[in-house]
C-alpha cells in the first residue's frame, strides 16, 4: 500500500519522493530541509514514544535492526538521562546536605581519613 502517490497514482520510489519534496521546498522558499530529515524525525519521535525495533522496521521498510536500533538506543538514552536527572533532584544532588542511602555517607571530614600509604 502506498500512502503517498505520484501524479500517475503510482507509488513513489524513495529517490523520486526525495526529489519531489526538495522541489516543493524550493518553490515554497524553504531551504536546508529534506524528505530524509522528516523520515529521521518520525523515526526518532516514534522510538521516543516506545515503538519497538520490529515496529520501526515494519513501518520504515528496513530489512534488519541496524537502523531501528540506532533510534531505539538513542530514545533509551534520553529516557535514562531524564530518569537519572529526576533521581538526582529527588535525592538532593547539588545541595549542601544531599540525602544518601548509606547512613553517614559523606559526613566524615576529609582530614579524618587516614592514608594507607607506608612511608
């Protein structure tokens, strides 16, 4: 099934669609944009919403997980970064008295730590 058809009602090749998109952008006075950029944006947003590698492969017509894994791994890194930032804020990171999970951790003055280096 073709979602975007050419003037004959036939399916576009990816190259022909790219050229048609570029020409339409030029007519509209838009520079520096491409159909590929929109494809990347859609894949990125889809992955950030939790689309699996298999779903990305089916949607974009990729035969392997090589491309889909790029998008899902990037989305996972963003989710982990956001979660880590939240955890740091919840635990007072960056404040004078951060909450820790270990009782007394970080409370000993540095000059009380004894060196194990022999003279």
